[in-house]
């Protein structure tokens, strides 16, 4: 019979999320985890300061050839930190599909 969850010790837990090869996180579509929308950048107002790039916890912001910083929705988890940190508030969190 399975133990109630409150009686399981951390040492008894099955290992999960095992990374067996270096660099394989690139292959995982972490953007599929989004539930609350995604960031949309108004490049007309962007001052190219890179704060969004620095603060994104998933390294999902990429620099374009023109020097703008845009989220790669393949990896963006939709946390909204970039929108919060942007000093000119040119990043808006919008529903999926917009
Ligand atoms: S919403 Fe979060 S994960 Fe997505 S680009 Fe912004 S900071 Fe990164
Ligand atoms: S934080 Fe805002 S202004 Fe700065 S690069 Fe990112 S989108 Fe542009």
C-alpha cells in the first residue's frame, strides 16, 4: 500500500528531470508551460537597454540584428518579469494568440 504523501521522506523520492547530456535543455519547448499569456514588445518605444535580457530567468530573450530584444516564445514561460523590469514599459503581457 502506498504511503500517504506526508510520510514520504525526500530520500525516498524518485529522481526526476534528469539531464543526461550537457546542453540538452535547448531541445525542450519550455514555452509550452505558459498559462498566463506572453510578452509583446513595442519596438517603437524600446530603448535597447537589455534589462529584459538580463532579468529573464529562462534566457528566453534574444537580440535581433537591429539591436532589439525580443522573447523567443519557444522558451518563454510567461512569468512577466521582463515586462515588470522594462524601464520604459514597452513590454505588455498579452493572451496567447495575440
Ligand atoms: S515572460 Fe518571463 S520567461 Fe518570458 S521572456 Fe519575459 S522574463 Fe523571460
Ligand atoms: S527592457 Fe524594454 S526598453 Fe529595455 S531592451 Fe527590453 S524591451 Fe527594450
